[in-house]
C-alpha cells in the first residue's frame, strides 16, 4: 500500500527523515515536482512491468544514486517498495583495481 514502514536514520543520511513519516504514504517523502515519477515507478511495480528503477542526481556537490526495488511475495504479489539512496561521489573517483586484502 506504499506506506512508509521503516527508514534508517544514519549519520550520513542524504534526505533527512523524522519518525513522523512512519505510517504516511511514500509520496510524502518526495518533493512535489518528483511525485509523478515516484507514482510511475510504483505503478510499474504494481503492474509487474519492472522490479527495479534506478537513477542518479547531482545534489549539493554530491552524486546521489537512488534505487527502488519492488518487494514481492513468494507468489509475485506486489507488497511494497524499498528505496535505497547512496552518495557515490567518492566511488566515481575510483581508478585501477584493489584486490581483496590488499
């Protein structure tokens, strides 16, 4: 039903949240100008047209990677959505390789 059930309150959180968002619709977590995009992603998830959506934005000097994942039952029924945001600014700077335990 696209209701916020949980969020992680880390010190590096990109988009601030308060406990007041619990129980509200996920659309209320987003700026009005992007709600139509969120709705399209959720509609696609409900219809089974996709299981993931990803995009990235420049935000105050940070490159922010945003991913949505459909959460489904064992039978494929749409249950909700998981949204993950990550500051990938430093990842974009990686060059070469670093092997495990190097």
